[in-house]
C-alpha cells in the first residue's frame, strides 16, 4: 500500500510522513488469554515508566500535542492515541477491550508512544492520499452515530473512494478491524520533529504483536 501527500500538506508540513505496513494471514478473535497476560505486563511497565502529572511534558507527547494545536485540535480534549491510552493506565482505568487485532496494535502504540491506526486492508480501494479535507465532505468515524460534516481544516487520509481517517486521531467506521478481518493495514502516524526511524519502529512493533497474537 502506498500513500501520496498533496501539495498543500507538503508545503505546510514538509516533514510529515507516515509508515504503512500490511499484515496478512490473520485471525481476529474476541479475546486471548495469552494477549491478556501480555497486556498486564505492559500495564506494569507503563506504571513504572511514567507519572500522570508529568505525562503531558514527555518529549514525544509534547510534539504530538504541538502538531494538534497546529491543525486546530485541542489536545487537552482530544489527545494523541498513545498518550490517551497511557493516561488511562496511570489513572487506573481499564484499557479498551475490542478484539485481539485492535488490542494488539493498541499495545504497540502504548509501548512505542507513537499513535497508530489500523484498517481492514480489504476495505480500502487503491492508493491513499493525505490532504486537507474539503469543506462539507462527510466522515463517519468509529463510535459515531452519524457522519460529521468536515470544515476543511482537518487533515484526512483517503483512498480512491472514501476517507479512512481524520489524521491522526480518528479512523473510519467502514474500515475498522472486526472478526472477519484477514489483512490489516497499520499506519504509524508521524508528526514534524519525530524521527522517521521512531515512526517505522512503532509500525514494526505493531506487526510483531499482530503476528504473535493474531496469526493463523
């Protein structure tokens, strides 16, 4: 899978890049005792590595928050996915339990500190493009009851038919990971000043976890 960046994105954010990986031959289950045990290990590691009161000052999370402000998203209300998941752990709240595919890549986001998105690759048509939204075009994200009308200020990732994500924080409902998913596209979400190698490593970690817990 490939992604192109339109001219406006390139002019405003010349260093913005994402890493894409496709993992095939997967079997998505509702849950896995092996994955749940690993999840508890990750939770304990996070509790020993971060402090809730200073989490927002972490260098990586600060760069994502700065980017959110740049694209008119308030990161005190909508947080980068990796920070939001780690924050839940530090607050003593349970992590979301969706299915083995979603739970596995969420753990990779938590461990790496990099927001990740994942899509059912068989629902995606053609080459992906990152661009600014067109005013009035609609987007139905996971958990949304009805589509929202975009303002034109959002950054979207779109295939040749539909928008698959509002970048870098909300994925489309139609391409979400479900039990019938056999092939997953992982998008490791970079922002300016985050090293490209760090973005790539996060994607590879998602691949490792998906193949460990979801491979047939």
